[in-house]
C-alpha cells in the first residue's frame, strides 16, 4: 500500500484505570520502554512495543513515517480542569486572600476584556502557554463579556485543542462594568451555546462565577439552562475560603451549606465542575458523590491564596470525580507538573499522600473522567483523539543528575513531578499534529 502512517518512537506511559480503585498488583497503566504510537487521521491507531509493531506493519505492507524521540517519554496530553484565561496577566499578584484578591487584581483586569483585541491577544498567548506546558485540554472561565468567549474559542480552535469554556454570569457584588443581569446572562449564554457548543473540539460551560456574585434569579436561570441542554457543562467555585463561606451563609440564610445553594438551583450533576471544594461537610460530599459532580483540585491556588488544604482521600473513598487544575491566575503556574508538585505538598500537610502513578493518572485519564471525556481523551486506547506530549526527563542539569540516581519508573515519575516544569516539555501534539516544539527544527 502507498498509504503512509505517522508514528512516534519513545518510551510510552498511559493509564487504563484509577490506581486508587485497583488492588495492589492490578495493572492500571501500560508502559513500553521502547514504544511506538501510531496515528491515523488524528486518532490513535496503535500503541505498543516498537519492535513488535514495526515488524507487524512491515509484514502487512504498511509503511510508517517514524519520528524518533528515543530517550524521551510520551504521555497523553495534560488536562487542566479549571483555569481563567483573563487572569493570565495578574498571575503572581502579591499579598491577599480570595475576596481582596478578586477586588484588587482580578476584577479590574477582567473589566478590560470588553476590548476584543485585548481578549484575542490574551487568548492566543494563553493557548500557546498551555501547549508549551503540555496541556491539550482545558476547562476555562472567560469574563462576563460575550466577546471574551469568541476570543478563547477561536484561539483554541485554531490550535485544534479540546476546550470547554463559558461566559461568566455575575449580576451582583462586583463592579458595575462587570455585571450582567439574570435575563441577559441567560440569553447570552444560550446564544453562545448555540454558536459554539459541539463545534469541532469545543464545548460550552454555563459559568455562574460563584454564589456571592449571582442573585437567586440568576442561579435559577443557570439551572434552567443546564437542564435545557443534554450535554453542556457547568462550572463554578465552592467552599474555597472561610470568609467566602461565611458570606454565602449571610447571602443565602435559608441554605444548609454553600454547596446546598447550588444544589437548590439544580446546578449539580455530571459535567458540573466545582473548583476548590475545601470547606465541605459529610453531607455535601455525599451529594457530590450521589450526583457525580466533580471537584477541581487547585493546589497552587489554594496555597498561594492561603485558602486551605484539599481532602483527596475522602473524595477517592466516596467515589467523587476529581480533576487536576491550575486555577491560573489565583494559581501560580500553567504547568501540570508544578501543579502535581504542590498537590503532593498539600496532601502531605493533610497527612495524605499522592503516589506518582496516582498523580499522572489524575492529570490525564482521571481529569478526562471528571469531565466525562474518557471515551475521547486521557489515554492511548485505539480510536481516541491523538493528544500527546513528549517529555524530556533530563531537561535541566539538576534533573539530569537526579534521574541518574533513580532505579525505576516510579522514582523517575516522582522526581519529574516534583522538579518538573515547562522545561521538560519537548513537544506537544493535538489531533496528531505538532503544536509546540521546544527546539524549533
Ligand atoms: N471565586 C470566585 N471567583 C474566583 C476566581 O476568579 N478565582 C478563584 N480562585 N476563586 C474564585
Ligand atoms: Zn477559579
């Protein structure tokens, strides 16, 4: 046959199940020391041992165009389940906790996104920065402005990234130039769903910012919209900071808890993603488990804003879906490796642990599952979308020395997640096409 398929040769690692839900010696990952990933029309055609696959393709008379990344590690692209593209330029702003940080830094910056040129510029930078960090899918807050959604979806689509985003709904307790109304936010969100949801790799998320910046009417309409469409997403924040939790109690005196406000308006369920989830009680967690509502674990943000420590073990035991998230710009890094590093430390402070296998599962297949996308992305099962990254584990002088003293894959992965950053991302592919190369050819 004259048809040429593209293939990539390197060590390959991907996950097939949640390590936390497996027995001690169960196989929840596949690793090929000398592996080959074969792509056809932007999808995975094969993943396995290089020598075996090369021989079988040759026997079948199929030629392969092989890119040799020997010595590097191929993994599925990282999935960031909660981040804010309009906060790119306020990342690393000094001195405050959540509510002051929003008023001092975040709201003034978001107000500037009324300007479509600015929104386009930041959206393009943001998508490039995700790719530079090996992130190929993200769930993203825009701003209150309709334009801000067009900017991020156009930027993601031109790079063939899988991206979920929504216009912020916010009609009180924020500057006037950042407020919509309940009715306008409903109508604009509805129009944006019809314009963007399901176009190529894009999905829409209904996005009430958090309970304090929405009237009851706005939350009610958000719930109505969530019920109207079978497969749209919903994203918000919950129980991040103790002052925020107390404020919600004042604003919604009838509520049993912060989560109960969202529950009351029908805002829980599959495809609903809540960032932070720190100050929840047993009943809240049970509701999330029963409704399969997902938590986004945002460790760099939770430490930077002094918010608190996420409880991963309870979520795992109760079967609540957990995604990994950067929460830029409350979070301090676009890097999922840095995010795993800080996740490990948060859990250490909480007398819990995060094994390297669990960590890389969470950043790939686990996050895909939390977004109900595991049939499309998250590992190298045949037929899935070919989003993958090439990692250089020895990208810095220190990491080269450290890796020389590792004895197995587990030790290598742990050193990678603790010491790693954008410098370890050698290349990023979406739908089988190169979107970033650290060393330009
Ligand atoms: N709660 C409401 N809005 C935000 C935000 O932009 N960032 C974070 N970290 N928490 C929020
Ligand atoms: Zn956030």
